[in-house]
C-alpha cells in the first residue's frame, strides 16, 4: 500500500479533513492533497504525518493495514 492511501485511511478513521491536517502540520492544503496521492515521500515528512495523526512512522511503512510484515 502506498503512503497516500494509508494517509487517506487514517484521515477517515479520525474524521479529519485534509484542511484540518494542513493546519495541524502548518502546511498548505495543496501539500496535503499531494501527499494523499503520493506513493512515497521523505522520511521527515512521514515522521511529521505520524506525529500529527497519532501513529508511529511504521504505520505508513507496513505492507498492509493491520499487518506488520
């Protein structure tokens, strides 16, 4: 699964909008929209996303949601 898909899933789980996340991360809504379509991104960005969404960075790196392989 790609970073963007996992990000979209987590936003739904939290009932959080892309705009809400942009405010939380102090970035633009267009940047969050880009990340929601991304297959990969920088490690620092993953760490910032994880912190803002209350998950570990590994959440974005697992092969499947619910799996750790």
